[in-house]
């Protein structure tokens, strides 16, 4: 799941990219953004709790004790990160129905969620009058939304505007409790809902008014059965919104809790970089084999595997490459190279193209064409052997 984070306000700079804010941990050589073991375990616990609740609700539905289920599976990582950097009861939340892990991270309990799951009168979100996963918790500033997709983005922009006005207008009761100069408004939606007018109206107003809104677009590749490339031109909403004045845009791997923007950086870790073209039959053959190897835990600890989608051609098969790779279940981070500049920097001669980079950032080997798993492992072994 790819997450695009955009905000139109001045005060949200440390909430971008779904990443957490503290400084780096010195202990392990990995960058955990300063989160210690206990904090990371809490993150993991919340993600697992969210997934287990999905599983339980599916079971309840199969038993006809619940009548609808809306899964948050695959969305957990970026949502727990968002819940950590934002403050319940201080910032304002307009989540959508996939935001189970956010609701948990902000403090809603599994019981709260299950009561909504079975439509109980005591459901704290909506008293059993809404579908499940329509999170609501006034004390935590979680505002239950409508089932009509994308309506929440206009509510969020209105909330942000109200916050600004509360700061300016005299004589408002409880102003100090209800509004804070550095509060922000979070709103989330799927990539399909960005095709609706409400999304563009909201962006328009947020940017014109420089309102502190964080839009989290959770791009899972589909709007029910409609693939993203059928309704978002170019298949990537983050590319379309980059020209809005005052809008900061980050596109991150939403299944990676650290929300890393994908890059090939000199960070002391050996790397294997795979360049692929969506239309290339050799790449199409290679991708499932490599994915099987990755899924079986083939990439050794301490080595980064990165893929670069290059040679992009809208007139050729499997365009856009992100959608093709999503269909293939590709879990390796992808750098999209629309101008072939990354490929040129590494001297790509043909597809697929492999580059093996040592911990000192020097290129150790290059390989062109399909590569067998034993040969791949031999090359990686040479990298890690120093
Ligand atoms: C205005 C409106 N149109 C159609 C629907 C039916 N509907 C519910 S979810 C959904 C797909 C939304 O896809 P996306 O925005 O990508 O979110 P995802 O479910 O993939 O997270 C649709 C069309 C709706 N709820 N509201
Ligand atoms: Mg979707």
C-alpha cells in the first residue's frame, strides 16, 4: 500500500511521511527514528491487534453475528505512525473506514470497535446506527464520517478553518480547550475517492486558505474492483497534486512503519538494485520468481533490495508500472524513474538490470538479463563477505 501525505498548512511539518519524529537510535545501526525497543514493540502490538480484530470480525460475519466487515489489513503501519505523531483530544481526526489501526493507536479499545462491528446499541462510535468502522470518539476528537466516500475531506477542511477562526475571534466559549494554535486536522481517504469532486474542492480550499490539514491518501491500488490506473490519470495521485501552491507532498511505502521514501542512499548497507521495465517480457518473467524468493525470506538481514521501475511507456503493456507490480504482489520498495535518470546514472544497458552495491557505496557487480536465484545469492554473498 502506497501512502501519499499532503498538507496545506504551516504547522504540520513534523507529521509528514507518516514517520515518527524523535532522533535516531544509536544502538543497532538501523534507523528507528529514536524509538526504543518498548516503543517499537508497542507499534507492533497495535498493528497485530488491528489485524486480529479484522480476523475476529470476519469470523463474526461468517457466523452471522456481524453483518458487514471492512478490513484495515495492509493499512496498519502508516496509521500507527500517524497515531503516534498526532495527539488525540488535541488534533482533529476525520478518518475513513480503513483506519482501524489509527483508532486503536489513538486509544479506542477493541471492545469499542467490536461493539460497532455487531451494531450494538452501546457502540460508542455511532450507537449501532452506522456501518462498522465508522470510528467516532468525541473525547479523542475522532469525528464519525458519512458512508459517502470523500465527504470527510470537506468536513476536515471546515474543521481546520474553524480552528483558525477560533484563534482569531474574541468571545468564543472554551476557546482555550477547543482550539490550539498548533493543532492540525487529519483526514484520510482511499485513492479511488480522490477522483471525486470533494477531494479537489478540499485541496483547493486548504491550499488557498493555507489551512493545517494533513491528507493521508491510502492507495491500495483498487476502489472496490476498479484498478487505480483506470481512474487516476497515470495511476499515481501523488504526481497529480504536486503543483498545488503551498502543498507539501510525500509518497511513502505505507506498509513500512518508518514510512521511508524510497531512495538509494549511502548508508553503509549493501544493496541490490533491480531495474525493470513494465513492458519487458524478461522482467515480467523475473518479477514473480524474485517475489517468491523475497517472500521466503531470501533477502539476507542487513542487505537492502530496491527496485527501479524505468523505461516507462504509457503506450506499452502493464502501464503504469506501480499497478503492474501491485498486481504481482511485489513487496520490494519501488523507485519510479519517469525520466530514466536513475537508469542513466547506473549505466543501464538492457532489462532487467542488476546492480550490486557494497557497504562502501561502490558498485561491486552488474548483471544484465534474467538471473537465477543461486546466482543472485552468490552475488549477494560476495557483497556481504566484504
Ligand atoms: C459517494 C460514494 N460513491 C460510492 C460509494 C461506494 N463505495 C464504497 S467504498 C468504495 C471504493 C472506495 O475506494 P477507495 O477510495 O480506493 O478506498 P478503499 O476502499 O480502496 O480503501 C465505493 C465506490 C460510496 N460509499 N460513496
Ligand atoms: Mg483503494
